[in-house]
């Protein structure tokens, strides 16, 4: 198999996952309008999907290590497509949670992890870059789904037909992705490439860590905590940045006009909503682009340096996010920085896991590591809603997010590669 084929599988698989997760906000308003549900009722479906998606990556990794990536992704692709399709038939919030949150989230978790564990094995000379290419589709999927779903909602007059037709597309995309995946033969290396000679004084090469050995290292759980901290802030912002922009820009427009927010003309509030949506688009753009670029940068500068720079920048961006909310240009600038730093996580953490513990159990190792993302997404979205209900703004939510990322900076600064194991 040509080694570019698993990269194609990775892009298709992660794009499917991007369609599933990163554009759900476009469905919130039409679902509320059609069924009369509260924002909390609709939003809970997304929180459940993120949690289930994240938790499923661990068994997906174990299954991929045992049976290979192809059957895991093919089965997951069928499940995610069926779950998304069934969402078009919902009549109650419970059905939304079951079909979208549980079934589609379950299938998405099976699809996402195996390509990340597989593609770098074909590219030992460009591991971080290969990882970035396999996850670029998450951002790409949000680009496709946002305008596509909005256009279809306007055409059909509701959200449910979108789930039907996009679910069919996701079904075939993910299955094709699975068919592109297989592990390289033992001892594989690209033609003309040899592993670089160890530097003078470097420890001798040893064997890879098993999964059981990996989870007994302090370094693994430090990476787990850092992944949670970075994901907590990123997923919180993705879920509320448009609402934050609308809230703050509307208050600013009312103050300048000398009227109450409720007295603003509809054309003004509609224009503000479109402006706030631009912040989401810029965040998703940076989220997609960085996944490839950071891989190339990490291959040159090193994963550790990239970790520390992105996390420090994220602390500053989270601290600035609330005060810039009333100004579209500044909000978009901060959104780009946050999207860049958040997207980098999905290349840097699997690369670090591979570097620390070796490729042998990468599916299981990174599968467990990625569960921190699902837990962070569930917790952060609940906290953001509660803080807004209590204070009427997202200031406290963003402050909490900045604190978590700052903890991540400290954890990563203290984390060193584990010792090599004797062969």
C-alpha cells in the first residue's frame, strides 16, 4: 500500500468527526424553534456526544492494536452515520440524546483514534506532520458543515432533514476512510530513509512501552492532566464564543444608542449575530490550519517547545477574551489565537505520546490519553452555562479556563520523557 493512502483515510475519518462535533451550534436555534426546547436541553446533547466520543477512543485504540484499524473504523463509520441519520426522526429530547449524543458519539469515537495511531507508523520520518494531516479534517469538517447545514436548514425550513442527508454522507465517508487503513509490515521504513543516529551521550535505544507499563509512568498522567487543561479551555470557547460576542456587542450597541438592549432594532441584533458568527469561523480556520503546520514545526523545533509556547499564549488569550468581546476585530484576533493553540493539541499530544512510549501500543496509549478531552468538554460546557446563568456574562468562565491552562503550563514544564526500557 502506498504510504499516502492512510493519510487519505485519516483526513476522511477526521472530517467525518468534524461534521459530527464542531458545527452542532448551528442546530441549536432551529431545534429550539421547532420543538420549543430550552438551550440547556439542546446543548446537553452536544455535551453527551463529546463525553461519549472522548471515552470511546480508549477501547477504539485497544481494538485497533488487536485487530487493526480497518474493521474498527468501518464499524464505527456505520454506527456514526446511522446515529446521525436517526437524529432526523427525533421528537423528544431523549431521542436527541440517544441518537446524536450516544449512538453517533459512540461511532465517532471509534472512527477518530485508529487513523491517528496508524498514519505516523507509515511516516517515521515525518511523524508529527503525518499526525497533523490525519486530524486536519476536524477543522475542515466544521468549515463544510457550518455553511452547508445553514443553507440546508434555510432550504428545508428545519434542521431534521440535514441530519438525514449528512448522515448518509458520513456513513460512506467513514467507511471509505476505514478501507484506506492498515498497519505497515513489521520493520517497515520508507525507501531511502534510515533512523537518525543517536546524539553523542544519548541513552541507547530500547524497546517500546507496553500499555500496562505506560499507565504506570508519572509522565503519562502528567500528559493526561495537561491535555485536560488545554481541552477544557478550547472546548469551552468553541461552545460559547458566538454567544459571548452577541452578548457583549449587543450591550455595547445599546449603550452607544442610549437605549435598553431589548429596544435595539431587529436589523441591529441580526447584524451583531452575523458578526459574532465570524469569530467562530476565524477560530475554526485557525483550528484547521494549525493541525498541519504545527506538525512540520514540531518536527523541526521539538514537541516540548511547541507545547510550552502554545499553552503560554493560550493563557494570555483566555485572559483577554472577555474584554475584547465588544469589538469584532479584536474578538476575531483572539479567536484565531485560541483556535490555533487548541488545534495544536491534536497534533502535539499524540506526537508526545508516540515519542515517550513508542508506536507499539500507540492505539491504546493515545486512546486512553484522549479520554481527557471528552471529560474536559463535558465539564467545561456545564461550567460555562452555570457561570453565565449566575453572573450574566462569560467572564468567570474564561477566567476559570485561563487558570486551567496555566496549570497545564506548569505540568508540561515539569514533564520529561520517561527512561528508555532495556531491549
